[in-house]
C-alpha cells in the first residue's frame, strides 16, 4: 500500500512539472521583437550644459534667433485708457537683454521606484475626491481603447487636472498673498505679482501670433516676450527682483514689433479680479507660419518610471492627434535629465517631424539613479534652450516639463532658473509643467512660477488612475480630471491652432 501511494505521488509530481514547462511563460521578461536588449546603454561620464552670456552678462540662447517684426501700430485700447507718449529712442538703442538676480535649502529623500506597477488602474472611472467642488467624471474625448502590442500601449491610464492661474487671477492673487504661501516667492526668488497683459490683434480683431512685445520701465527693459497663437503676451514687472511696488504707470512703455505704443498701459496687480488686457491693433502684422514645436523635458530618475512608461506608450498618440485635429504640422523634441553624479546629467533628441524616430528614442530611455530629493532641473532647462533648434518662425512653441522633484535650492541654480525662464518667455516658449507624485508645495509653486512667467498653464497628476504613489492636492479651485494623454492633446491644440 505504501509503495502504491509513493508511486501515485511521484506520478502527480512529474505531471505537475510537465504542465508547468508547457504552459508557464516568463512573465518577468519580455523578449524584444528585434532580438536586442531593450533600453539604452548608459554612456560613460555625463553631459554638462552651461548657459552662455554676452559681454553685458545677459543670458542669450545659442540655438534660437528671433525675427524682428516691423508692423505699424494703429491703435491701443485698455481700461483705463490714458493717452501717453514720449521719446524712447535712447531706450530702444539700449535694448540688449534681460537682467536677473536672486539668492537661494531643501532636504529629504525620495524612493527610486513607485509603489504600484505601471498598468494598475481603477475600473470605476467616476471621480470621487475630497477636494472641494471638484467631484467630476473623467473627461474622455476619445474612446481609444486599442492596445498597440508592439509597445504595450494602454491608453488613458494616468489622470491629471489643469489649472491656469492667468485665467483665475483673483484666485492666484489670493493664495500668493496668503500667509501660508506668501513665502514661496522669496524662497524661489520669483515674484509673479504684477504684470502688463497684452493682446495684439489685426484689423479684423484676430489675434496676431509670434509678435515681439517689450515692456520698458523708465530707461530699462523690464520684460521681453512674444505673443502666443491667440495674440496674448504677458509682461511681468519685478519678476525676479520683487521690485514692483514702486513702479509707476507713467514710466511704462510698450513696444510691439518695432513700434512704440503711444498709450499708457494698464497694470494688473493685487486686488484685481481679472487681467486688465491692453489691446494693441496692428495694421499690417507679419504672419507666423502655420507650424509649431512641442518639446518634452523629463526627469529620468528612478521614481519617474510611471511617467516615462506613459510617454513610451502614448507620445505618438498625443502628437498624431494634436497635429491632425489642429491641422498644424508639429515637430517634437525631448530632453531627459537626472542629476550631478548620475550616469548622465542631460541627454536630448532635437526637433524632428519623424514621430517614429522620436518615439524610438523615448522607448530607449529608462528611469534610474536619483536618490536624493532635488534634481538638475536647471540643467534640463539650459539644455532645452541651447541644444534644441526651436523654430523662430513658428506660430507656437510649447515645452512640457514633467517631473516629481524640485531644482536644487542653491544661489547659482536659482539664478540659472531665473535666466532660463526669462529666455523661454523672451522667445515665446510656453512652459507647461506636469507635476507627478512626490512633489511638495515648494515644488508646486516653483512650477507655477514657471508657467505664469511664460504664459503657460499648470498640470498635475491625480490619484484617480490608481497608479503610483499618492499625489499632493494642488492648491487650485474647481477643475476637471482628465486622462493625461487627452489633456495634453487638448492643450497642444489650444496653444497651436
């Protein structure tokens, strides 16, 4: 009896082994279709990028050369509207760049990988949030449920919200002057509290894209930027020095293209419910070309695995849909960055119309290194300005900054951030931050300073997808929760159409 029992057990064990061999696959490793190992081989050493300066110490961009507009200003209107004229010949001759200044500690650590695996998602797509007045269904403009087996694409996994502080000036004015958050401006040395908002239109009241706008304060250049596709431009007063309280309207002059606006501009500042828009009409504006550049600047440290996987699966979808729906040809570029001491500091792929080429480059990237909390955000911005060949004739230029950690809080780093953000604004490049899990309030406000200064908007991932670690509640008002891919498509269309 014992022998029979032993034989029976042995037969069952052998059968189990055979079944496992036949039916159990390798669930931990996918075999690449081309037979090569996935990922990119890490180069020895690292790439370091430094910002160059001219003899006057003004930051200049090596890869961007903006054209000079020369339209004729026919009229300007604002509320209040006061006729004002003066000679600014001496000032015009001295317009050479933008001054920056600032001082700058941050601690803590973050994990190298997020807790939940990419691909986990909640089946119930009804949003339930404890945030006041924001219980809203996920917005899904495209029911793109297809799966691309070649790159494991599963659309619609990450969810996010968007908040535009320029569209909600009263809300922004309230929180930036609140005791809880007022210190964020001193912390980062960005002071987006007072500005001259401009809309440049043609004779038919249609917004003029890519027009140069300069704000002169006395004998100095206060701010330089370019209009977006809707004709809007935002000229900040005291953005990096906080010296805006003593600014007198009578000392301000707007220059649109190469023409002086002979009217006193209206200022938007503390206490205003919305932006006071200065409308400037041009008789014969120079038309921007119907094309746009979209760059993705991405933290590639270990905790960014979910976000990099998202780009691997959805980047082609985002660009293809944004381009086809807006009917504007798009070029795409990428910058990946880590930190000093990591395998690399920054690496990039320049702008290309070949989306498959960009997608292949992104698919080769991996999330690794990091370990401490801050990362080399300033180096990434420098690389995007100096190494990417932005098209100066395009009607729009957009940079998505995707990260989950702040820049280092050091004097030199903050000065670099100030210079870079002013250059983004000067060249009409909207910065759209995408805040991932792991950011704190200091990082949130750093990112919002970036988008305000460049006329962008703030995007933040939410917990509604169930992917990754918990995401901080953004200090914003009513907002919709959307699938991140569709949100990006919507924003690109908004800023390039």
